[in-house]
C-alpha cells in the first residue's frame, strides 16, 4: 500500500493554513466535522456560478445539467457503500434526520405495543431520542446493550437482550465519544436470526472504514456529508428497496408525489418519495467531489495513516502524569478521549485552544455513555487524513504543560 | 472607605493589560484567581444554589451584613471559578443599589469574550444576572 503524501493533501485544505491565538492551527476536531478540500469548495461556487437551476422537471439546459450532476452524486454514493441501486440512496439533512426518518416512517408503521428496540450504551443522542419518541407513541420498549470498562459492547449481554420481540437494532458503527468500532457484522447476523431490522449509524465510520451494505446486510445506513469532507446540512439514508417501498412518506410536498388531487394523492417512486421539496442541490453536487477525494486516496491508505496517528498519540499521551484515557477498545477509529486528573475537560479544551489546538470537550451528545463512566465529559482529539505526527507532538507538549497544573 | 466599583474594575483592567494578548497566560491567571476564592461550604453545594444558564456548574450564595450583600461562589471548572471570583471582587460587600447600578465595563475591556468564547459568555451573563437579582431582593427587603 502506498503511504500518503500528507503535505500534498494538506495543500488541498485552505482552512488548515492559518494561525489561531498566534499558533499554527492544529485541527483535531474531525469527529465533529472534517475540513473541506478545494475541490468541494470550488464545486459549491461553480454550481451557483454556472449551473444553478431547480432539478428534475425543468425543460431547459441548466436544469438538465443540474439534475445530471445531482443524480451523479447519488450514483457515486451507491458505489461508495455498495448499495444495489441508486434509488436506495436518499438525501437528508444529516445522520440525525436519516434516523428520524426511519423512526417516523418505518417505526410508526410497523412497531406496536410490547415490541422492542435495541440500542447500545454508547449511542449518540440522535440514535436514542428518536427511538424514545417512537416508544412513547407506539408502546414499544427501548432496551440498552451494556458495555465494559474499555468501551466495548458485551456481546453475551447483547445476545441475551435479543429475542423475537426485537424489531429494530439501531447501533452505532463507530462511537463518536470513544472511537470504539463495534462488531456490527456479527451483531447484524445475530439480530437477523430474530427477524429484527438493523439500522447502522455510520456517522463516524463512513470516513474511516470500508462500508459494504450488501456484505453487512444492514437494512438502513445513516451518515452525514460534513464528516466526510463534504458540505454541512446534508446526509444520506441508505435503505433496502423492499423496505423503502413499504414505508410511508416522511414529509409531504413537491417532488415526492406522482399525482395530486383533492381526493387522493399518489406518491412518487423511491428515492423521490422521501425527498419532498427542492433538495440541497448545491451541496449534493459538491459532495461528489468529497467522495472522489476519498476514493482517490483509498480508504485503506487513509485508515493506515489514521491508525498510525492514533497509536503515536496514545503512546505519547500515556506517558503524561495525570492522563486518564476514556475508551480503550481493541478496535478503534482515530479518536482519543481523555481527561486530566483534577481538571475539568472544558478548562483543558480552552487551554489547548490557547495553543492553537482545536479539540472537542464535553459529553459529545452521549450523556448516558458519560454516566456509564461516571464522567461529566471528556476531551476528545480526533484525527483525519491531513493530520501529522508533528501536530500530535504540539498537542502532547501542551497537554504536558496543562497536566502539570494539577499533577505536580 | 473601600475602593469603588469603578476603581476595582480599573484595577482589574490594569492587571489584565500586563498579560497583553497572550491567551494562555491570561487563562492561567484567571485559573489562579479562582484558586484564591474562599472555601465554599459543602452544605451549600446544592441544586437550588446552581445558576441556570451556565454550561459548567456554578453555585452562588449570599448573605447580608450591615446592609451590604456578600457573595460566596464555587464552580466545578477552574476557569469559571476564576471568572466568578472577578465578579465577586467587584460586587461583593456592596449596597444593593450599587450592585444594581453597576456598569461592568471591565468584562469587555479585558477582552473576556475572546478569552472564554460565546458559550461561556452567556454563562457569565447568567452569573451577573443572578447577582443582580439577589441585590434586588435585598433592596426590596430593606425598603420594606
């Protein structure tokens, strides 16, 4: 495998080349959102400069061009996750909306009193709250898979919770707060044996791991463009055709109809049935450039680079007196969550920022997970393909200085 | 005669001006100030003393002595503790009317917004509001 030319990659990301608080910016908040390459930024501008038009029904050249580019992204995404067909790719506002869509349509139609929905302790609030809302409405029951001290799912407990009552397993592929990669293939197989449908929250995994929805056999996959070098406010819901077809529409309006009369409205085919209103055309078109950026580098090379950064960071940080790692699973994406003995994560984050280092602090929208560990929050550094060992050295020397305040 | 609210604010502005633009030393200084706050009684670390609207936990209690309002506070984060120690330095031991009339210009002058970010700035505003609410309550009682 070719190793990556990181300097060349960095040159494609304008935002990285600036100083913050008098120090070179070190951007380690990639699990929150990744930066955007020039190709994506240019595609956004070019769309508005050259192609802006509403899609799908225009009888003119610009509309046709915009429609083609828009649908090209769908095709690129189909290949990116190996869906069977383009129409299994639905554009949404993001992972959160994708999950809500499934809960409100599939969930409302098929779940009833006493059914069970299974999630894990490490879910993001976006994969908890929509299911709680569905449970309130339908009388279904939410069950939670416990995790161990290292932040791994306890598989035997998961198997015990599975039964024929389990209708949905909604599980995060890679934890945003801990980095843990869950054994989703095995989990999906086990859930399928009980006849459950499986929704995979791929917000954190799609940028790091190979995803093949047919091989995984998940029923739904949700992810966001902005964590994949793409624009904000855009996400994807993958769903198997046979499920999408029997699900009722999510919202009513333009695009999603076949015919409307005051007596009866018939709905459009998938994917359009789930894409009411004028979609986020510019961002969808630009998203294709982000997919191309990833494909050009190759996910294997990206993963290898990020794994090396993760190892390097964990080794260096572990030497620091007062460093407390949170989440030490064997299989992780490039996320280091930690605390400094005697210090609040907010304070650590502010001090790192004073040194030009951008990290996330707090509960990472995973309050039940934080409660599991008895923590208010953590400091989270998350690495991407454009990060370097030199940047990690910068963070480590800052953490050494900060940790000394309370760990003499 | 104690220094006036204005004098104390000007004193703080002078102290921070020595630190200049260096954000790191400013934060270290704020944390150091927080460390100097008097011990907060464990029994007062309760829900009803928590200031709503702060991202970190801030507990605030008051007592009245010789018609003056005295504040005692604590936080679970050192930076926030430093921030409230500045407010206490300016506002504690004053008559309710002085607290209510106080124009806290030092916060802008020392560039606090840049140092702590917008979320904590909201928290700081919540602390000031709560201190003024206590002052108003004492004033109402004194005038009764």
